[in-house]
C-alpha cells in the first residue's frame, strides 16, 4: 500500500473542496471549517473528538468562537451543543485548536493567535485519577496546541519572521503551498514541507504533537459543581 499516494489523493480532494467553497463568500467560512473538521475526523483515533464551538472554564470564562477544536472524546463532560452544531467544551478537555482562513498572512496569523490565546488563558484544573482501583496523583496540565489552516499562503520565510510575534501558533497548513511546525527551543525556526508532501507532512506533524501530549489531565469536576451549585459544595481538599 502506497500511503503517500493515498494522502496525495486526500490532498487533491481537500484542495478541490476548499477551492469550490471559497467561491461562495456568504458561507465560505462555515463550510471551510467543516471541510477541515471532516479531514481531521478521517484519520484521528477515536479518543479525539473534533468540532467547532467555544471553550469555557469553571470560573465562567468563555473563549472566542473557535473554528476547529480537538478534544478528549472519552472523558470530557459538560459538552453542550447548539442547533448550529457548535459545542461548548471544558478547557481541561482540549488538545488543540485551529483557525481556518482562505490565506495565511500576517493579518490572519495575528487573528488566529488571538483566538488561540483566548483558549490558553482559561482556568484549568487537574485531578488525580483512579485506575484498576489504584489512585494516581494529578499530572501536569498539558499544552494546548494552536494552529492555522488555509488553502493559500505567503512564503515560508515571511511566516517564520511573523511568528516571532505570535507565540500561540505551533503549526499550520496551506494545502497549495506548505505545512509547517514551529520550533521554539532556542531561536524560532520552522520545519516545513511543500508540494505533494504538504498534507502528508501535516498529518504526521499533528499526530506527533498529540502523541507528545498523551492524555489530558483528569478534570476536577468539583470546581464546576461548586461554581454552579448554591446549596451543595464539594470539599476540594479531598482526593
């Protein structure tokens, strides 16, 4: 089986779908989000759910509207939905957030960075978990991956220059141009791919970034309960 050929086909289909949608300015934003959501759902393991919507915390804070949210599908509680298909997702459950734009440039990078920041600044708690009857202390909170998705883009050197200003963007994909992964270990640099490997490289980038996160920390649902109940309060000092 030629995996590269399969993803070349997927890239062609996605590019064609987005190109058609972008010709309809009234609904292009919503439908482009849906195309990317379908793309992620087509290959991500079942532990991940993918939707558009909002992220909220136990303090009542809510993020900006987010185009694509990758979140925990197994243990995420309090997933509220609207008739428009938007989900309200607990901050502790989120793995990654993406913004979808027709083109990556300085303006859309800034816009995406602000959207991603609105998720990162939310309050998140962590609670120990019980597995096979054994208690495990809470793990450290995981990073929330942030990215931008498009069909077209400025050149990669300009993106690298602009990303010094936008710390919440970790990766991106412009299917007609390139995909990139940001390295901030010392001086900012980009790992990138182009041409027929654009989508295939992005596929491996997001899977590797999700692998590094493992599973999100256990959510302390008591914080949400105590914020919403008047006559009943959990003791947060207990495990």
